[in-house]
C-alpha cells in the first residue's frame, strides 16, 4: 500500500520568498518551467541532488547558481 502525495498549494509563491530550498523532481520541473527529464539532467550537472533514504531532493539554490553561469551579459 503506497502513500499518496499531496500537491503543495502555491508552490511558486513559496519559492519567491525563499521558503522552499529543497524540492522533488516534479516540483522543480514545474517551478523552472521545463520538462521532467531535462530538469533531472540539469540537477545532476549542477550537483544539486541529495538522496535521503528513498527520496531524491534537489537544492534549488544550487540550481539557481548553476543557471546564472549561462546568463548572457
């Protein structure tokens, strides 16, 4: 018997105010408006993945720093 996950209301608002540092793949893909597979690859390249027992969490601060490297000046 599995557990059902509940959706986090107004996830984007939590991110704007810095209250959500770690997200799962699905949440992160929604926040950054990209596909799930691409977000997983991006998180791996950024070194932002944390394995906690059977859960994979992504550090959004590290993702933000990694994305800043691709900014056009």
